[in-house]
């Protein structure tokens, strides 16, 4: 067959994700760079991981731990994860059959969704929802049902959830502490969810990447500490969020053995294994009794309180975040612009980049909210707040 006839047979690509563009995080970070703005949009720290952990990474690079790790993760790291899980949540998990180290939490979310969701089935997410959930479901041929959280506290609308549940719903995705709103789920919330799912063949993905960043003395309610939910859940965590190293892209998933078996079927043909020297370094860091994660709540609460206080003279309205390193701000007294336009204005004109909250909605409400990331040095937050007080 000649070149001419080959070209004639080619058809335009039919996208599997026709409604998906470039993520808002990429858009705003690029705009921040182009505008010379302080980047309080994308969620990454502007400070280093613990020095002792960096030393261990260098050590393991030099010791030759640079080849493929086992598909499920190195055994010593999975054992440390199991010990940490038992200490924090009172749940004993099998490091061989219930823990998988992944190339970031996003990979874990993708694998969990594809492990149990099939074409024609449904998943439920709560808006504003992190933007990786629905595309993963769409690639599995599933439909996503979006249930808006109740404002102003961004709590679950239990009546709407109950009405949405059906035999077609294979998965409910929860996220606590919640990105982008900073709300949290309580033990009572988990009790209520478990009761609603009791009569359904429905699984849970629990996105808990900010597990250690819960403020004002409140504890993190994990599905792993809830026997009824733990038996049907994939719990997803992030070392990158915990150790100020988002660029490492290393996380893990804990699930019952039968669910982990299906999870690994997807994982092994996705990334197969996660970067080896980082796994050894993290295993050693945890084995030496590093309690870095236990101080994260107070570490980030200081930053939250500092930023909220620094913004007190502005025309933004803030209710302090209950968790994560994100803070919502309402700007109705400043502008009537939609949040995408207001975010662009802040970035280009006032040199502070933020995320428009409607980017996390399927059907955006008529709100005036933007999200700030306060995982920054205090001097960075002070400079940003000074610029924002001028509006």
C-alpha cells in the first residue's frame, strides 16, 4: 500500500477525554512564572524536606540502590508503613498483601479506580473535587455522579448521597482533609457513610494525602480506623505531602488483600515500580524513629494562622482552614468577576497566583472563592499578603 493511500485511511483521533484540557494547576503555575507572581496556586512548598532524609537519599544513591524496586515496593518500607498505620489508626495491616508503594498518590487513585470500576458503572465524587478522579473513571468507561458539598462548611449532603446510591454505583470517593476547601470528615461522618453503603456492593476510595495536616487539636478520621469501611476501602497516602517533597511523586495504597490483588494488576502495567533510592531512604528514616509527621499539624497551623492574620487588613473574607495547607478566601467585596477571571487578574496585575475554586466543579456555583496555598516560607506569605491588602 502506497504512502498516498495510507494517508487517506488516517482519521482524526477521537479523544478518550474530549472534555479534559490542561489542568488548572499547570495553567496558573505557568501564568505565575510568566507574570513574575508569587505562586500561591499550585500546592507545593517552597522549603526543603528534612535534612536527615535528604542525607539518606544521597546515601542510597551512592550505595547502588538504583535499579528496579519490587513491584509492590521494597519490603522494609512496606513494613514501616504497617507499623506507622498500627500506631496511628490501631489497624494491623499485612505489609506483604495489603500495602503497595506507588509513583505518587495520583497513580494510586488511578489504579484503585481501575481495579474495581468497569464500563457502564458509576462512581460518586463530591464537588469541589480533585480533578484526577473523573478522568480516571472516564477511561474505565464509567459515569461520574457529582454531588456538591454543602456550603459554607463544605459538608456532605447526606440526602443527596442517599438518593444517588444504586446498584450501578461501584465506588464512592471521599477526600479528607479536603482539597481544595480544607474541610475534614469526622468519625460520625464515616459512621454515616458506612451505614449508607451497608446494603450496596460498593467500594470506597479514601484520599487521605493530607492525613497529618489537621488543625486546632482535631484528629484525622481515617477509614483504616473504621472496621466497616476499611473492609471495602482503598486508602491513599502521600510521602510527598508529608515530607515537603511533592516532586518525588511517591505514595502508597492500603487495602484488604483481595482489593490489593486487583490494585496491583493495574499498578504493574502502569508504573510497575516506584523510584528505588527514595524508598530505601524513607524506610530508614521511619525506622530510625523520625517523628516528622507528628509535628506537621502544628508546623502548618503556624503558617495558616500567620497568613490569616496577615490578610486581616484586606477585603478578603476567610474562615480558617481545618486541614491541608490550603486556605479559601471569598472576594465578593472586591470584585464581581468570575473566579477564573479574578485569579488571572490577581496573578497578572497584583502578582499573586491563586486557584479558582470553580475549576473543581462539574456544575460551578455562582460563588466568589479562590484557593491560596500557604505551604510557603513566612516571608513569602508576608509579601503576598501585603500585595493582597492593597486591593
